[in-house]
């Protein structure tokens, strides 16, 4: 199985990792109800198929996603256990109200809580989830948070440290304190804003890039129809917040899916596998995070571990893409 070095770290990852946002269930920014048995089966299937890293976060289900990851990995030997990547920056109260905090004492508490929920003495990769939330707000505390993560790495609680949703200027600010192993940005063929500044910066500075939402929140899987979108529960964040799931964008996006299906049929590959392969075609992309809620969904995209687009096919898809759409 092909593996790639993540930045300048000692971590070697498969081109595809399993995202566990949806298995957190219907909490804040949730994806609707989810069966735990399906979640555990999906994680185990991903590992069986060769995926060697999982991406989670405390805020996914307010700790529940991390708990399910721990349950799914029970019984794995240290040699067979996949890498587990998690995050910091969101806290919540007893009523489930979330807040964004990057103060040192909060970061330390989050890391210890994640270690407990995941039953890990040392987190493989810990990332600042957002530099500010809502996006674009004040980011004055990113240096304090980054300094704290660097200290926790020195103390042996974290192997590697990274960031998520940072722009190039923010990367430069924390890079001056301690090296950044990786960045986790949103990236899909429908959402290409990072191509002009962020991806070139990471490539130049040796920062690994693990993109999220390569299938644009399920829209590029080939299984998302107008009827299915209309039936999504109100607790699914995409219904309210994702512009790609509504016209005028939706019609154009579904046309792109049909092109993916046409090209995929030449290789016996699904639209989902082509959507993932498209993001991995960029030289700065180390890996792609792909969410899965069942074993069947894993089987639907796992071919992207090895499948690659030709330059001609990449250009053919590029010529058909609509204007870049935001994640929210």
C-alpha cells in the first residue's frame, strides 16, 4: 500500500484517511442520527482495507466520535492500530453550548480529555481545529495555543502538531514558534479557494496537507440525488448551511457528477473515487480525509487509495467545473 510522509514528520500515511465527523451523530453541526454498530463496522472495514489513519475531533458529537473511535479500535495490536488524528479549540457546557477557546489551560484540558476518550497515552497528531470561530473572527490567541501544543509535544503527550482551516498568514505566525507538521483545509473540485495561496505556501515550506471534504460533503459520491437531499433530516447541517445543496448551485454540481460517472466507467471506478483522486492530483496534497458511516460506504471509495487520474482526465474535469463554491 502506498504511503506518503506527512510534512517533515516521521508519520507515513496512506493517501486516504477515514473522517469520523458523521459518526458523532446529530449534535451541533451534526449529520443526523447514526447507528454505533455501523460506525464501528465502518472504522474496522477501513482499517482492513488498508487505510492507516483516522481523523476525529472532540466537537464531533461533543466527545462521542472519539469514544466510538476508541471502541472500534479495541483489540488492535500496537502494530495494527491506525494513526489517530484529533483536534483542539472547541469546548462545551452541560447544556451542549459550544465555545471556541485557544487559551493554554483549555488546550491542556482538551488534550488530556481526548487522550482519555481515545485511551491513548500519546496522540499521534493534534491540530488546532479553527484559528477563529465563526470563521474570520479574531485570531489573537493562535500563538498561545500553538506554543501550548509545542510544549505538550515536548512533554510526550503528542507526537506531531498541526493546524486546520488556517490561511497562509496564520501559518507563518505559528511556524515562527514551532514547525507545522500539517494543515487540514477544505478542498474539492467544487471548492478550490486554497489553490492560489495556501497550497503553494505549504508546498514551499514542507507542510503536509490533508484535505477534507474532497467529495464536498457527499455531493460528489454519485449517490446524492435531489430526492435524497430533500429527505435529509433537519439535524443534518448541510440542509441549512451548505449552498451547494441548493439551486442554483445544485443543478450544476449534479452535472459534474455525471461527468465523473462517465470518466469513472472507463476504469470501473465510482464518482466518489474520482472526486478523491482529483484532489490528490495536486502536488501539495499529501492525503484526503473521506467520511464513512457504514462498511458499504467504505467499499464505495476505498479504490481511491491507489487510483489516479491521468493529466488529460484531470484537465477534462477541470474544464467542466463551475465557479468555486464555499463550504458554508
